[in-house]
């Protein structure tokens, strides 16, 4: 008999968060929190790349917890929300056990991709939607984790004795319906990471580090993330709120909130 606890899951889709200047936070057992917003600038240049002006938030996020292990994912689509929403729906669907290895996570991603391709609501002829994806698994008891990355969404560690550091490779790749299922694994760059006591794990789309659209130098930087950590403390909800609000407001007088924001914070 399988005595494992069933996983706890939070799935947030941009289609449900469309009010400019507003945000939503969901929390999981005070050990993790999720932040989502369409952004605060309805005239942002990013709007040019939306697939449907009725649905300007094309980000999605996923958080799963099971017996001290976490699966965290964020996805940032362009030209339509079908890819980000479809992939994370596929990852969440029938997930009774968090993958325990890179190979198992890759298999899960390929399976999620296949589910998206056959979702009658999200996969259709002529779909142009393409998405970034970063997905990671973290074992709190071992203080170790691993993940897969496609595109420019970020997985980072903040707090402790080290400056914030992104641990996933960043590239210009994406996943779309034109991607062949056999190519999903080769497009997904693997990464590993370790943590110290008192750190936070962050997964976020580029609505954070490019809150001033396509100007990372005048957007949130690792220095801002570290300052926020000292202010908010080791509290995932408060840190998620502080970082998300800063992304919406902008830094040092530069514009902010110019792209969708999906953010997950987990206490390491």
C-alpha cells in the first residue's frame, strides 16, 4: 500500500489575473508563497507580443509539495498563453509523486508537453504561442535540488552568507507546438544547486529582472534581492510580496510593471 502523503499543489494561470496594478498571493503552509500579476503598465511595449489583447497575462506558475520535497515551475509565454498554461497544466496533471532525478523530471516534462499538444482547449492548428520554462525539484532534508531550464526565466538562491545567484542556465530557447516531442529533452538544460540554512529559493519570469522591459540594468538586480531579504527576513510570503511589489513599481525612478510577473518563493 502506498503510504505517501498526497501532494499539495498551487497552479496559477495568467488568464485569471488580468487587472493592471493588482496582484495575488497564495501561500502553502508558511513554507512557500506564490505571487502573480499582469503588471502595472497597460501601455507597456511588451503588449505588442501578446497573442490576444483580452488576455495580456501569459505567465503561469506551479508549486507542489510532498513530504519535504518541492517542485517549482514558472513559464513565460509570448504570442498567446497556450504554451505556458498548457505545459504547467500538464506538469500538474496526475502528479502523484515528485520526480526524484533529472531523468524522471525530463520524462515528466515530455509527458506534460504531450498532454498540452492534445489539450482541446489549448492546442490547435495555427497556434503561435511559445514559452520559456524553468522547473526545479528541491529536497529540504538533503538541502539539494536539480532542475531543467528553457529560455530566460530564472531560478535563484537568496540569503545566507552569499549574494543572490541564479543557478539555471539562461538562453534564448523556447518550447512551442512546433517543437518535436523528441527534442524537448535536448532543449532543456539541466542544473543542480545546494542551499544553506536560512536561504530562500526563487523562481521567476523576466517580469522581475526586466520589470523595465528589456532593460535589466535598470530593473531588479541581485543587489535589490539581497536588500529585500534583509528587510523581509526568512518569510516566503513577505519576501514574495516585497519582490513582486518592487517589480510592479520599478527601481530608482525607472519604469516597472512592464511585463507579467510569476514568482515562487520557497524557504530552504
